[in-house]
């Protein structure tokens, strides 16, 4: 499906594909992907690249979930230090 968005044309292929934006002078941008080397290659393989990106995001989110807090014993009172000035 093609959508006109101001001076850009958005190409929407499917639900699992990123939006491909073509400019009026021929520039291509893949919207949902954060990084890619070639916009043309990213547009061709957008479904696999987007799936890999989402997989990395879910791994990062599950690794960042906090583990249940473990109760520790209270810290021991500091030992007083004797100095010559105190004597």
C-alpha cells in the first residue's frame, strides 16, 4: 500500500515489515529500523531485520528486570580507632 505523507511516499508492505519512506528526490529510509548499512538492502530484507531487532529488544528487557531483593544483615558498628590525639 502506498501512502502520501507530505513530500514523502510511505510504502507499507505488511504487518511484520517496517515502513519504507521514499523521498521526492529518490532517497529511501526504513522507518522502524534503528540501524542498517544500505537502505536498499534494509528495504529488501526488512522483515528479518525487524524481527532480529525486536528479539534483541525483548532480550534486553528481560535481562533488565530486577531480581527479588535479598535481605542482608545490618552492617557491623565501626571499631573505634585510638590515636595519640585522643589520648
